[in-house]
């Protein structure tokens, strides 16, 4: 059994999917199904490292940031007045950008000032775009689940091809967890309340994972461009008909094309990679 739990496919694929599925089903009547994302991610971290935060490396900052994002998002989900505050999306985007700079600081601090400023600004911008984009989807369960699945799988697979198994696990874990929500919507043909407890931790984890995979592995920066527009694509894409099943299929195809572009760029840059 322990050998099975140590397998990367179980840790980053099956385990987060199963835990997220159970969490979403149990909490949907409390409108807290969004916690399925962090629950799925947490089981991956538990199986891989047992939540060891010492020393606080860049990769462990991703874990800590994801957990804190879920805790911060909880009051936003429970309070309608906070939902309606339009400026909140921009505030969360700014905080997401600052978090990305904090996570990348350990890698960038030895760089020259110009290089440090450039990469810090790029990481902050990427995180802000993802946080803002996913936050706009927080009240649209199908679009949020579709975008989250493509963003997580695209980030994880791109990082894995870019020679970072750890960051690959992070991305694939949130992607697998997001599949659970998308599957529930597809089977029941009914929306599943997700909220900021779903979109905020997912966007933070995906953003930090992508940035650090670029800075510390061989993932090319331009591979993140197609990932950055996944939330906006999910937001603006017209979805005909009233069937959520049909809409989920169309949304999945469109967003996974963008995820596939990122994976292709990563593969092209890495050359022949054997796994």
C-alpha cells in the first residue's frame, strides 16, 4: 500500500481527484464545495512531504501561500457584501502579485538589480492576471471548473516537461482536484457552488508554480502566455444552449487547446525528455 501511495501518479492524480470529489459532494449543501481544491492539493503535499515547512524554500512558499489563500477566501465566500465589492478582485490581484514576488525572492535575490526588477515584475504581473481572471469566474461554477482544470493540468504538465517533477506535481494536483468539480457538474447537469475558496487558492498555486518553474527549471517564459489567457477565455467564450454537459465539453476543448500550446512550448524548449 505504501508503495502505491508513493507513486507520483497517485500522489498528483488519483489522490487529489478522489479527495476533491468527496469534499465537493460533502460540502455542496453548505456552498463550500470550493474547498475541494485545497483539500486535493493538501493530500498531495501530505503524501509527498508531510507539510514540512522548514526551511521555507520557494516551493514550500507555494504550499503555504495556497493554504493561506484558502483561509483568506473563506470569509469572502460566506459574506455576500464582500462578494459584491467590485474592488475586491483588484485587491486580490495585487496581493497575488506581491505573493509571487515573495515566493520568487529566494531565487532572484542574488541577481543584479535590473534582472531582479524585471523578473519580479513579470512574476507579479502573471500572478495578478491569473488571480483577477479566476476571481471573475468565482460565481460561474462551470466556467471556473473548466478554466481551473485546464490551468492546473497545463501548468503541471508544462513544468514536468520543463524538468521539474515537484512543480509538475503541484500543478497536476490542482488540475486533478478541479476535474472533480467539472465531473460533478457534467454528471448532475447542475451548477456546483465554488466561490473564492475555489478560485483564489487555485490561481495562487498555479501562478507561483508557473513562475518558479520558469525561474528554477527550464520552462520557457513564453509558455505561460497561453496559460494566462485561460481564465479570460473561459469568461468570454459564448456557450450555446442550456445543457451544462454540452457547455462543459465545449469549454474543456477550448481551454485545453491553450494548455496544449503551453505544453508544446515546454516540450519544444526541453527537447527529448524521457519520463
